[in-house]
């Protein structure tokens, strides 16, 4: 944080503290009208995304008990949800000033700094929380998330594992641990791959980037099918080269993945929409990923029939009809181990978004088939 921003945060903290000190505490209207009650209700509302009502609860908690650290924590989290990072930092620092051992204030500050990309400061706050409460599962969970954003996947997995050990019922700890395991298994070898590992869901532009960089599709195809890059004359009946140029989509000129997008389109691995847009920020579904992987396998093996091989067969998936446009692709990728159905339901979940780790793992498995 710059010196100016530090002064601003300190000024905000002083102003909110002065405002709280100058106004008389609210009078409780009943036995249940306590700061503790309003803090609990506020956190529940925050969890459901009702930010404004949560803020009102935390305001009343602070009014009833200005020294209540949870009230200030809650106000900081509300400001964070609204992306008002200066106000969030000021409120959370005030929370720490009320109780220097109040761990949620440290974790809240870690999230504020993480959101601003100040990862060393975020890690410092998270580690301080662990020192105060070594068996606090939430502290290990937040630490793991900071490590993820630092692209230190090994330490992230260790932190998530500890959080899950301390709180086996935590769905968030389970999801984050599963995610970190997938990233480790996928072993992204490029910076692009490492950053996309954090994406959830992955976009079409990011998928093109993974094909171009993490899979290195051009290099893979040059080894496997060098003729598709050969522009020389071919006798009638000889395999045709893949179209060397394609009409560029209208919406990728300034996109960071433009070159990757144009590469995978030249190789006929991804296509634009009929209106000539690529929609690089559109999320990738499991059906979409299956169809892209099918195209890669078809082009790589020079086997156009692969894209209709399973047409007419009965569907082994409860949620995929045999006449669905992605049916053949789903059979192609599942029979080759690139993607799996959900367990134990057996559903493929065509419309479910694809996360960065899932896409990376599919790329790693695909590379093994080349």
C-alpha cells in the first residue's frame, strides 16, 4: 500500500472511531436486542448476499456496543462486498483495535489485501491469525486461498488439507482441497496455465489460451500431422490442408488471447458464432469442453468419422439424450478418460460450468494421448 493510501486508511479509521465515540450508544429495546444478536443475524444475511440488510444489523450492533469487535468486522466485510477497500480496511483495523486477539478481523484484512492484489500483506494477516488460533479451520482456509493467488499450489493444498482436517464437515474446505489436488495433478507448466487454474468458470478465451500454450497444440499437431501445415500442391484425393486463414472474429481485436483464439480457429479446433463473434468472455460448459476435445482428437488423428462414431447408440448417461448435439463428443471424451461422469449419479451435467482446474486436468490427459 502507498504512503498516501496508508494515511487515508488511518484517517478513515480515526473518523469512524471518533464518530462512534461522539454518539451515545443506542438503548436496547429488549433482552434480545444485543450487539451479539445483531452480529449473528448480520453474518447470516451476508452469507446470503443481502448486503444492505447485513450492514444495517452491523450498524445496530455497533450502536448498541461500540467496542464490539464483531460489529466493526461486519461493517468491514460489508464494505469489502461493495469493493470499498479503504472503508473495509479502516473498519477491520478498528475491529482489531477493540480486541487484538480477535481472529476474524485478521482474516477480514487478509481478504481485503488479497482482493487488492497485496498478497504478502494478506499472507501476513492470515499467518498472524493462525498464530493466535492454530486450530481455527477458517484461518487455514483463508491462508490456502492466499497461497492459491500467489500460485504456490503446494502450500495451498497443505493449508486446505489442514482446514479439512480441523473441520471435516466444511463444504468449502472440501471444495478448495479438491480443487488444489486437481491443480497439482494437472501440473500447469506455464504462467498462463497457472493463472487460469484460478478461473471458475473458465472462459472461451482462456480455453483457447490453454490449447495454445499449456497443451502447445500447434507443436503437437506439427509432430503428429505435419501435412496440415504444408501449403504445397496436393494431388486430387490427397488429404487437404487445414485452412491456413480464417475470418477473424469481430470481438477479439483487443482481447489478451487474440493470437491463441486465431490459432485454434485456423486449426479448426474452435469456431466463431454465426454472427462472427467468438465471445471470449463466455463461460465454457462441460458440453462445450467435450466438443472442443473431440475436435482436437479428430484433427490430431485425421479421423473425421470420430465425430459421428457413437451416433445411434444408446446413452449411458441419465441426463444426456442420444440425440443431443454433444452426445457423440461426450462419449468420445469419457471413453478416452478425458472427462468423467458425476459419481455416484452417473450424470454428465452438460450445462455445468468448467473450472480452471478441470480444464487443466483434461489438457494434461489429452497431452498423454498425443
